[in-house]
C-alpha cells in the first residue's frame, strides 16, 4: 500500500529526532546546522538547504544525543556562511542531461518538462511494476520539490506502487523544482508525475528508466527571495546553440530574456565540445523568477547535451 510523507512550507520540524535529522543533513548541502541553547536546558538546531529549513531539538540531559552533538557538531555550527563560499548551503547546483533528436529549442532535462498554468493535486506512477515499495527492485520512493502558485517552496515524498498511480496529498503542486528517487535503486521503468489524479492528464516531468533523477537544469526563485546566477556551462556531442534564460517583470507582465548565449558549432558529430562561464559577483535576479538553460541543436540527428547551472539564493 503506497503512503506519503508530505512536508509543506519552508520549515520542516524533526521534533527531537536527532538521528533522522543527521541523516537528512548527510543527503544535502546544509553541511552544518546553526545552533544555540534555549534557557540552557535544550539545544535548538536549524539547518538550511536551498530555502528549506529543518529544525530539531536536543535536551541537555546528558544523553547520547547531547554528547554526540557537543562532540561532533557544536564546535563547527557557528561557521560563517558567505556568498561564494563553496560550503554555503544557499548555493544551488543544477545538472541537466538531454538527448535531443530535433532542432527545436528545449529545456536541458532528461524528459520533457511541461510547466503547469495552475496548482492542483497530482499523481505519480511508473511504467514498470518493479518500481514499488516494498519489495521492488527499482525505485521505491520519489521526492517532489515544488512551488505553489504563490511561489512557496514545498516538498512531498511519495511511495511508489508500480504501474498503479499514487495520488499526491498536496493539492497545490505547480512549478516543479526537482523530481528524484530517494529510496530503492534507479528506476526500472519511466516514473512520471502526472497533471491529474489517477495517472491521467499530461506528464509534467519524468525520471527515465535506469536513472534516478529528472535532471532539470532550471530553478524557480521562491517568493521573498533574491538570487545571483554564479555561472553556467554545457558539453555537447554536436552543434548546439545554448541559452541561459531568465525573466523580468514589468508590472504585471513577466517577460523571458536571454541572460547569456553561447553557440557551439563546427564540431564533428559524436565528438565533444564544451564551455563554462562564471559571472564575477553574480548576476542578480528577483523573486518568482524562472531561470533555466535551453538548447537549440543544429541538426535533427541525435545530440547529447549536458549542462550545469549554479545559483546563490537567500531572502531578499
């Protein structure tokens, strides 16, 4: 039977579960939590990872959790976090992986991404019965990191049930920030997030067979935040025009703009060419902005395109 673990809003509270809090830290770029004592009877710990805040409390009762925290974590918890510091948890790294077979402009991602015009309840299913919890040999659980129509960042974890669709608990899923496997192994079939319940409608985003991520090379800036694009780059197997795109608001109008461009041409099909570009000081973009890397292949034959995007984001 498929179940869910839904985390809504920017703050996720682990209560007093120090063990699971540490497991979450190991799977993120939060590195070390911020810490302080409350009335000298407990520690209240906050870890920040890409605008999602996790909290946990540890009683100062002389127990194993207090000893572990004071020995292995507390001495490092107050390290400053600065823009551009490679340990800064506010640095967001996105990696895109696309195999294109047309000359149309497309987001660099493993499968087509269909941005939705409104928020709604969605569903998840695989094309293979082995992507199931428990007992499956493939993916067992996926995490949807998304923003609602107000650009509030949220997550929901969904246990898979093979080819049977599992409806999300959340009814406000709109913009997909990332979609990835968090339990089991690489997907055996294609795991897709559908626009409607019951595995119907349009496939919004998907994880391809034998992979564990949708490889979306994009980012949505959450409401109330500002972001700096630090750099971008790409590697291609044939000619391609690469675009770094953002948006600018003119009152109520939201306009797409090309932030930077690079044209990789004159290479032999099946070979490799690449570029990487950094912006000194970063390139500022405002809240509710959609940042992405797109590609326009120069041919209709197969073109393998991989891209990277680095962004620093914090409260505006």
